[in-house]
């Protein structure tokens, strides 16, 4: 079967810094991947490269067998196919929750407003925010805003969802309401790449853990074997600090 995502000898530098160092990762459809590692290890760059928010110096990234496009309609299509949720919720602050979720499907996917709104309400229901649809983002809590951000990505019917520390800007009591939505998404078969330090999520939902350090994937294993039997001293050291 064709893998959904392939990174093939991917390298990227920021000046002297080798931020992605010969990354080779193949992700089959439906796999839930958690990326963990110390700050500065290249996790965000890894995610951003997959939807081409960052360019790479060498190697190739393919989605469904097709190398990432660099511009134009094909790039807009890629961004629709690969949803991304960031630490900061990045909602359109001057638009209602409903408009936040319908804008992309109407503009990029060419959906009618009626169809987009029906689908949006269904998604807002799924993330538990349907009763907030006509509010503005600032009227919602951080956890609610992040759930809207997830619904907004899902409205584009992505093939893949990237999450870059989606709960690290949230107050502790709001973390689980966002993680619960992500766990449901994972169970529903969504292909996901999630950078997170939430080990509960990794244990509950992940099929695979990638441990990054110094721009390299140092370990690539199941959550079970990563947490109980890390192979590298870098991973052992990291785990001893967070667990
Ligand atoms: P992580 O998400 O694992 O914390 P990042 O991928 O954000 O790591 O960054 C990896 C390294 O690359 C860090 O040392 C960071 O300072 C550096 N870096 C990230 N973005 C840029 C940039 N636009 N210009 C220069 N250096 C950058
Ligand atoms: Mg980061």
C-alpha cells in the first residue's frame, strides 16, 4: 500500500545549525505518530516541513507519493490536505466561530455556504462547541478556541493532521478537553503527527513514537517500548526529566 507521508533523506540547515539531519520516516495511512524530544531538537521544523511552511535543503517529502508542491494552487491544495494546529490557536479574531470553520471550505474547497455551515456545525458538535458557534474567538476559553482550531482544520477534510504542541499554551484544566478530541480523532482513523509532551496522550493514542534530538530521529518505536526500554542515552536522559 502507498504510504501517506514519506520523508526521504530530508536535510535542512539554519546557517550552521543542521536542524533536520537526514530524516527518513514513512507514515502509513491511519497511523498516529507522536514526536517528542528536547526543545530545539527540530520537532516544529519537522512538522512545518511536511506542509511546506518550511522549505528543505535536500531530500524529498511526498504525500500520497507526490512530492510537495512549491507554489500556486497545488500548494493551497496541500495546505488543505494537511491540517495543522499550533500551540497558539490562530483563529481569525474578527470572525465568528462558525465563520472561522466555514471560510476555508467555501474559499478553497468551493463548497456552498449552506453545505459548509452544515458540516461546520457537525464538527463543532463533535468538539463540543456547537452552542458557541455565533461567538467571537475572544469570548471562548483557550481550550475551546483550540477545539475550534481543530474543527477548522477538519472542515477541510484533510488527509493528515499535524499538531505542534497543541496543549502547551493551555491552562492545566483545559488540556484534557483538547486531548480528548485528539484521542477521538485518532480512534476514528485520522493519520496524525503530534508534537507533544503529554505522555498520557502518547500512551493512549499513539501507534508510534519518534524521539528527536539534534535534528535527528534517534528512536522510532512503539510507545510501549519507548517508555519502558529507551535505547539511547539521550532518550533515557530526556525521559528521566519528564516522567
Ligand atoms: P523544537 O520544535 O524541537 O523545539 P524547532 O524545530 O523549533 O525545535 O527548532 C530547532 C532549532 O532551529 C532551534 O535551535 C531553533 O532556534 C532553530 N530555528 C528554528 N526556526 C529558525 C529560523 N527561522 N531561523 C533560525 N533558526 C531557527
Ligand atoms: Mg517546537
